[in-house]
C-alpha cells in the first residue's frame, strides 16, 4: 500500500513519538494519528468543494470544536477560551501531520470543568432546590450566543442556578411530584458525570475529527468503529427499534426524521423536531432521563427486540416551553421493504354534478431489492415496477388523472428516481451529477418508450428529500405535471464511504443538478403552488444544517416541455386561494402555524411560576380556541379540554376528529381539486391517455 508523502513521515514519527500525552488526560493512539492524516488527505482530494485545510479552516475548526463540546456554554470559562487562542492558526498543520495534542488538551480541560461543575452541583443540590423562590421575576436567556462565555466562576454559578431553577420548574409544571424532583435531577447529573468519566480516546478523536469534517458539509462525517456499526444497521433497515433518525442538539436528542412505514410512523404521534427527554421500557418501566446523554447511548436505550414496547417522553416541536411534555408509546418492530411499497387509492371528486375519478399513488421511499435482482429473481421489488403495476390498474379503472404523493419520502435509490421519471416522459435526461473532479454525468431514459401521458400532480413537503427531489424537479422542468405542497428538504449531494486505518469517512463527492441546470442542494424544489407548511425551515431541511453546501447552477440540458403549465398556473392559484381562504381546515392549519412561530420567537423563559403557568395556559387556550373555531365551522362538538383532541395538530393532514369516521387529508383533498381545475382548464393540451 502506498501512503501519501505526509503520511509516510507521520508513520515514521509514530514509532518513536506517539502517543503524545494530553496533560495527563486521555491519550491518542498512533492509529488515530494515521487516520487523521488520511482524513485530511481525503477531504482535500475527494470532497466536492476541493477546499484546502488552511489557516482559515483552522480558525473555524477551533470555534466549531469548542461549541460542539460546550454548545450551551455551560462549562468552559472565558479564560479557557483565551488560553486556547494559541491553537487558532496551528490546528491545520498539527492535524494534517497527525498531531492531535491540541484537540485532546481542549477535551481534557472540558472534562475537568464538567466533572468539577457536576460534583459541586450534586453536593449542593438539596440546598439549592430548597432555596428556590419561584415568586421572583427573573428570566433564563435561551440563546447561549447572546450570553457568551462566563467570565468567572461566580458568573457560571449564577447561570447554573437559573438553569437548575428552570429544570425544577419544568418538572413541577410537567406534573412531577415534588418529592421526585430532586432524585430525578440527581440521577440526571450523576449519569452525565458517569458518562464524561467513561470517554476514551476513540470518543475524543471522533469529536475532534467531526469538528473538522462537518466544516466541509454536514453530510461528511467520520464514523468511529462503534458509530459505523450503527450506520450500517440504519442503512440496512434491519434495526429493531422505532424507525426514527435522531440527532443531538445542545443537550437534547432531537428527531430528525421518521422512517416511512416504521413503528413511529404507524403510531403517528412522534414528529420531526420533537425532543426526547426520557425513555422507559415496556408499560411500567422507569422513565430514564436522557437529557445530556450521548446520542449513541440514547440509540442503544431506544433500540430493542421486536414486539417489545418503548415509551418516549417528548417536548413537542411546537411547544412554547420545556414544561409541555407528551408520553408516546411505540411497539418496536423492523421496517419491512414490503411495507414501504407504493400503494394506490381512487378518489371520487364531484365537480358541478360530474363525478371525476382520480388515482393517487403514495410512494414512501425509493426502494429496490438489490439482493433479489442479483439472484435473477424476475419478481424483485422496486419502486418503478410497483408504480408501473399501479398505473396499469388505474388505467383499467379509467381514472381521469394521477397524483403522485411524495410527502415524507426521504429518498433512496437514485436508479429508481430516474426509472420512475421514465414512466411519465417519453425519453430524455432526468438528473445531472457533477463530481468533485468536475466530471459531469447525466442519467435518464435513453430510449423512447411508453409512458403515462395523462394529467399529473406531484405532492411534496419539507421531508421530501434526495431522490424525491430529483423526480419532482424533473417533472417540473419537463412541465410534465404540477408540483404542489411545501418546499422540499434540499439534500442535493452524494456521499461515499472511504475506509480509514480506524473507522471510515463518509465524504460528499458529488452534487445533483436538475436538467434545467439548477441544483437541488440547499434550496430543494419549490412547488408551482405552495401550501401552508407546518415544518419550520430553521429546524428541518438542508438550510437548517450548519455548513451546508450552497445552491448554485450549471448549464442546463436541452429538453422537451410537454405543456405550457406556467400559462395556466395563475388560474389554478386564483381558484386555490378562493377555495382555501374560507376553508375551516386550511384556516386551522394556518393559525396553528402562526401559533408555533410565536413560540419559536421566544428568547427568554420566565422563572416566575405564576408567569410561566400563565404562559402555558395562554398557549393551551390559544390552541383550543383555534381547534374549536374549526369545529364550530364544521358543525362539530366543541372541546372542553385539549386532552380530548389528537396531538397531531401540525401534520400535513387535518386534526383527527373523533366525530368523523375517517379524517380527511386536507392537503390531498385540495390537491385533487387543483387537478380537477387542471382538467377543466387545460383539456386542449392535457388529454388523458395511458
């Protein structure tokens, strides 16, 4: 094996000089030094941005590493930060040469500060809680950037006093018995203290390496041997768990997305951007507080055998304060390929006394059974094969138009995204892929062939990502159909796994571009007609991720435009606005979104119990008023308590209603009406045919 010249020097040094001590703390290994050199080499040669690891990136690495370790500014003091300044322009040279001392020294200081702080807190916990006065008017500043690093131990003590007071108040208002509050918090901080003492060289190296890799983009990640195992499990969908992708945000475990057809998706209450604060096993198991836990430890706690039960205590994404908690019970299971299969339904829409039949095909993921394909199994499953079969069935049922529902579809096989597009166009490219070498490749339907030529609507939302965006973007560029819903996720990059001396590096090597030349990266696909979206773009989507690659464009590809859809869009928009302006369900959705936006704008939390209760009651009263306004408009029984209503108030569907036999999906219903408008106004160039 031939190593880069820089690595050859490091390997020689490793035999004599490594591992180097980190102030008597955790020491890094020679293998980790080798891995660091190869990571830098791979980032500079293989990453799409072709960015050099120079002094500018060194400066960013220092800031990013400090914030990754202590994002809430709870442990480091201003004096520590000033001391670490000596590393600012040296990390690029050191890391690139396999010298990881600075990263381990900084972590050692962090570990010391955290252990000292938690030990001090645990010693005085009963005394501090007993002395709390919840009648005093004081606030907790939520944004750590506004607070900055504490300049002294006294300033840090004051911040911790408020943090602890907020934790006690949150537990009180969440219904925790007074006698259980001190033991709950003691266990929380003891767990954190235990975990910080358990960190090893592999953990520290992973923190330090990822502080660098994520500066290139959020999908470029170093996977330690332990995290690589979790990654492989999630990619194979063989994990027996709840079917949710989690990420760490400050001290909370946040839901990044829900896996279609998984246990959490079927249960229906867990939502993206919800924060999980406690986990319990089976129906009666103790709820274990997980605030401040490592993400991989949380994953291990939630994971479990098929048919077992896990209970999650969550702070909903739209909560105005951490006092609002819901407990969600989910039965663990495997995500099965057949349950992610495309499925159809037929909708009957009445229009001026005329019955119009529309076909709806829901596609939860872009899947293909590669193993069955390799075996030569002629019946292997794939998205395109399933959708082709469903289209044939809809043709036999004589539907007048088709809706492809890609909401919550996080992507999957690029091959299937291209093949699926081929079911709706005669031939032509569907996506351009630009590699780090600037080599450009195009994929698509190479030969003219049969396709569904009838009226088409594609429905997307903020959770439609990657392969979904390629399909929707191609349909929009060809003007083959109308795109409806919310702006998509914006995941327009391709990653590959590279083996390292220790672990692997997942690096972004390529970028997707539409045939129009526009990237799907960052901006995603913007629908022709936008619906109100319950998803906060500051919390969900590529643009919400730090260091995401920018949107850009390259030269487009000459392609056919099947219809003059821009010419009819103003009429469709006008009718959509007229219909939804006074529609109770759409009014309800818009008002719920506005209420959630008010909650997100809060920058301080009151620590006065009466004020905090008033804030909580105000939100509950507003929520119930919005729901009862919808019910009154529809002639339904009014609620006297929010506990009578479903928690699913900000989904893409209407609120579940116990007075209605089946809850209508208001977005899908409105999409069907837009497709009918298209049929009525575009028959001269949208003749339905299969």
